């Protein structure tokens, strides 16, 4: 469903079916992707703040950008957190979301989905991020996922969390059809093609994920 193109950018095939939009998930091998001055960005703060994109460049503090007019590309920067790109197939509104564990606990993906339009019109692509294979956390973090993973009995101790599944569940709860949620399922920590904060700490770069309504 996702593939790496010749520019070293991951694309979600289902989003490519919309000829009115452009999107991509950058990797460590595509450092220039999504860095143009016309692209809207944010100072990301692990919140659930969503800002309408009104201009290019940094638009302040927040973790999601929504654009409803053509020619207004929106982006997020990640290195382990999940980049989530959304498109409303009917109204052509698009959004870029940065969902780390704090944003996930705050329900940022579902919140943005609710702002975009009718849930059944939404197409959501969740790009490369830290996988459950590498996301071990202490009980102070794991315990906050108890509502999202009611079937788990191990959240009071050190354990591993599946952020992708957590966001998937929230999007389903928000009414987005499961067949319109596309998951890369690529781990940024143990997959070599990505920047990873957990792996590289302060030396880690950031990857840009971008979506734009063309017309
Ligand atoms: Zn991993």
C-alpha cells in the first residue's frame, strides 16, 4: 500500500488515486523533501492543537495543520513520532498531524478528523514511526494507554506500546472507515532508512511529511 519512490519518499497508493492532491513521507535519504518556503510548518509541542494553514513558513505552536484551499501545502516533522496525513475526498480539505505518545493520549488524530469533514469521506495515511518492536516505556507512560487498550493487563509495568494501533483505534472510534486508514507499518528505530530520536538522540535529524491540495 506504501512504496518508496525514486526520490526516497514514501507514498501511499490510495492517496495517489486523488489527482487533486500531492503527498509524501520523507526519509533520511530525502533531506530536501517538503522544505520549501511555501510549505506551512509548526513549532511542534506534543499537544493536540490544530491550526488552519493561512501562509507558508512556521505558523506558531501546535501539532496539526489543516488546509482547505488549493496551493497551501502543510507538513509535520518527525523522528519516531507518527506522521499522519489526511484528505477529505469530498471537500478536498487536507491535514498533516504529528502524533507522538503525548499527542496520541490527547487524541489528536481523531480530533483533526472531526474538524475536517464527514468521517466517511476521510482517507488517512499513517507514515513511518516508532513500532511496538522498539517502543518500550515505563508504567508512567504505559498506564495512560489503559483506556485505549482495555484488553491489556500489563500496563502497570514496563512494557511496549503500539502507537500505530492506538491511533488506528481512535480513528475508527471517530468514524473513519477502516478500509480508508492506510498504515505504513515501518519502524523508524530499527528500519535503517529513517531518522530516529530514540536511536540517535540529539544527533537525530527530522523527516518531513507533507500533503497539499493542488486544485
Ligand atoms: Zn522497531
